[in-house]
C-alpha cells in the first residue's frame, strides 16, 4: 500500500465497505463457506486479512469462535466498531505471522494472498497455518484466476456507491506486467453539502497459480481437498474460471 496519513486509511476502510456490496457478496459466497465450516472438525476459525470484518461476522453468526487479523489498523478499527461480536477477536497482525491457534478452519479470502511479495512468503504462511491447524483442520484460500486470458490484459473499472451523506466513485485500474499486476484505486467522495474528498491506494498483486499453492501445501504436509473456479462450487478451469479457490486439509 502507499504511505498515507492515518485519516486517509480510515476513509479508505469506509470506502471499501461501501463498494463491497456486502449483502450480494455474502449471498454469492456463503454456500461454499458454510460447507467449509460444516466440514471442519470444530468451530474455531482464523480469518486472515479480514479487512472490514465481513466474513468474520458471518462466521461468528454461524456459531464459530473467530479470530480475525489484518495488517491495517484502520481496517481492524472499522471492523471492531461496525462488526463487533462476542465471539470475534480482532487483531492487527501481518498474515505472515498468524496467531498460534489451534484452528479448525483458516481462511484467506478477497485475493489477499496475492499481496504477499514472494513465493517464500506464501510457503511460510502455509507452514505456519499447517502447524496451528488441528487434525483434519482445513485451510481455504481464494485468489483471482490469473491464468484466465482476460486477466492478462490491462483493464479498468468504475464503481459507484452511496455514503451516509453523499456518494462515492472508485476508479480501479489493473495493469498486468509479467507475473504481477499493478493495482491502483482512486476514491472520489462527494458530500450532499457539495464538499469533495479523495483517497488513493496502490498495490502489486502476485500471480500465484494452482501449482504454486499445491506445492506450498505439499511442503507444509497439507493435502488438497478441492480446487474450485468460483464460490458456486464449479471445478477450476484455468481458461475460464474467475477465481481460484483452494481447500487443503491437515491429516
């Protein structure tokens, strides 16, 4: 992420929330997530890179005891304020140093794993999660399918949303170069009183493949259970699937 003032990060947390379309996202994702929770040996859940706490609260409402972590103190502050729950513990923590557990289910959603800067970091996350999972515990990851031809071309998207006292426009640009994609987000907010606010964020997204994830899991003694191409549970296809969702288990 770019270096910004703390207030900018706080605004970005709010802006992410507006654009997340939480109800539609949970409608789309909840069936697969519920299956993962039901197949886990227990209800202790670790939510890595939890953002504004959308999934953490959903898991807690299903009866799970959730520890949700994110490297951004602004995201955690937003989650604590807007999505508190007696069975959620929010922590500011890098996904490369997850809490020890034990966990029955660990999840890393929202393409967050692609923010890791090296394959060594990916392998370190797998190794640490594997050590903290109970027997038959599961690790579920969702990233974009970077093998899909459309994702290998530059693309831009404009999204709009409503703020409590105004409106929001976000301009999202993704420019792939080799094995990474440069992400740029520009937020433009207009209040009902005519005032304006802007904030920006950039990131470099690594193009992790199913082979990379499978290799990291194998080295961590995690067994592959499934590779899905979307939250509808469809099989992963490198040419057509929008997502790469991988589920691994500790035996």
